[in-house]
C-alpha cells in the first residue's frame, strides 16, 4: 500500500426533506451572499427551487440565481458566473443539480479570486490556491462531485474537455435527499449508475500491491450498485434502493476507494473525447468504453481482471485467467444493456471513421500516454476505440 493523505471535509446531510435545511446550513457556514446555480427548468417545475429559496429567506440569507448550466458543462457559463459573482460580491455558491452544475460551481469558485483565465487551471495545470465556498443540493446521483474536489469543463471553442481538482473545491456541505431522484428519467438514472461504477473501477484496477481493504470496499460498492440498479429502474420510488444508489455515487468518488493505490483514469479520458465530439451523456460513453478498455487490458494483466470477474460478478475461477476476465467483461456489458445503456459505438451514435480524430484529440490534449494500469499510447487507444466500434 502506498502512503496517502485522505481529506474529506464535506458535511453530508442525507435523507427525506433535507433540502429544507439549506438556509440553516448556509448560515452555519457564514454565507453572506449566495449564488444559487442550477441547470434546466426541472428544479423549478418540481418546486425544489421554491423550497430552497424559502429556506434561504427564512434564515435571512441573501442570494441571487443563475440557471442554464447544460450537460457536459461549458466554459461560457463559467465565465458568466465569474463575472456575476464579482459584480454581486458573492462569497458562497450553492449548486442545485447534478455533476454538471456542481462542476460549473467549482470552476466559478476557483475563477473568481484568480487574476488570470480560469481555464489555466484545466489546460496549464496552474494550482488552485483560493476559492469561494461551494455547497450542493444533489438531484442526480452520478458524478460524485458532491463529495469530491474534482471538476470537468468543456471549452466550447474546439470542444476540449478537461478536468482539474483541488481539496479546496470539496463542497463545504452537500444536501442529499433520495426523494429528489424519484422523477429522474430511466436513461439518466442508468447513466448515473454507469458513471459511479466507472469511478470505482478507475481506482480498482491498479498495479499497487497490498491494498486489500480498498479492493474489498470497491467490490462491495460495485455489488451494491449491481443489486440496487434493477430495483430503481423498475421501482423508481423505492426509497431504500434510491438511497443506496445515491450514497454509492458519493462513496465511489470521494476518495475512499482509492486510498493507498495508484489510480488509472484512462477510460474517463477515452470517453471525454466521445462526449466532447458527439455531446453524448458521459455515463453512456463510459458504458461503451469501459468494457472495451477491459477487453484490451485482459492480455496485459489478466489476473487483476479475473479477480474483478470472480469477486464482483461471481464468475467461477480457473487457471485460464484471461478467459475468466473476458467473462467478467461480458457480465458487465450484459448488465449495462439490461438497464438500457449502449455498449458499442453504433448504439452510442459514435462513428468508426472518427477513430483517428478521437485518438489525435485525446493524445494532443492529454499527452503521449494516458493511464497508469497500463500506460496507453496512441496505438493502444486506437485499438480500444476499435474494440468499442465492433
């Protein structure tokens, strides 16, 4: 096991009607003027925004609102938010929504006190040293951004999708009511499930030895998601199933499953080019790319992939580790298909003839090699895209 520092300062307020506590929590954390950031009209139509505003008013918390954050969030909304926060002297951002809204809030929070272009944090690796405070009211369990210090933004010019992170970007608090997820469309629910599973698997597949505790934790989270996924798809108002899925999404990405081990993240980078080029939902892209990546890596480290197949999917073990590994891949693909997700380029709407472009964009933007479980070259990435295109 590697040395590590684990820092997770977020206060999670979980349960029914917890959104009514938002104003009290903002006051607890000394918010003076808040930007309430959200996406489309669903938070307004559902009445959630009204309840949050009432909570803020009851505690005397001053606020303004900004909507219009879209999936695969754009830098243009970040620039708009930075300008608004500076003009209105905002000191706290409340993100009401899913990962796209929260990631945008974090980018704004980092950009407001920074003298340069906030994009420097994403494409130049400039360290984040000061931010506004961020809090969340989560409506879509998927990205895990409610418990992480990570954020991913797409630069509209050139469709360049990049991420950055800092402990300073971890939300101060996150309000999590599973009831708010009852009305999510089935496809959005399924995409969230794929996203959180991918967050675990990016950490699970490692060359670090002696990490049994985080391996077992990862397997437990994956098995819980696999058990609860069909329940939430068939019974969208099953509170306990929704609650377990929601908390699994947080655990998947708050760092718990990755302590002491080298993480990979190549599959996320492979997918980012798909969602940047085609504007597909991130979780759907991951459902296509993770089985393809695993199929290709079965030749590199069949033992680790076979362990995953045996422990997570219950595949019988044998001396032929590659065969066991590939049965685990098929089990994952079957699971994704069963909840309505694509598992190939054709189903996703991606084009095989774009593979050269995808490879070029990927390695031009992310470096000559990506990932750590196996450092993928341009040729490796091309072969993985080709597997996904079959």
